[in-house]
C-alpha cells in the first residue's frame, strides 16, 4: 500500500467511527468501510499523513513480556528491602 492509500484508509476509518447517525460502529465495521470506500477519501489524504502512519507502525517494537517481568522482579526486590 502506498502512503496516500494508507492516509485515505485512515481517514475513511475515522470518519466512519465518528459518523453522527446514532448507531455506534465497531472497529471491524469501520475497517470494512475503509477497505471498500477509501478512494472517496483520497482527495483529503496527504502523503505526510501516510508517511507518519507508516513510520509509526514500522518503528513500534514488537510486544515483549521481558520488561514487565523485569519490573515485577524490581518490585519484589524493593518489597524485600523494605521488609528488612
């Protein structure tokens, strides 16, 4: 997907979620709407938005449980130190 398509799909997704028709939309429904109707939102998309969105997804580190475990170990050691 090119950057303009990413931006247009994001705009379509958020527009569907923020519609004022009174019915709450699920993210799944918004995703389907964006996939089918992104070309209608292409005039509102900018390459800068697409670059921002693609760069953010590439730079996000994969989820890892190691930092959480390390924090739990630190909290345990602090608790033990306070108990002494």
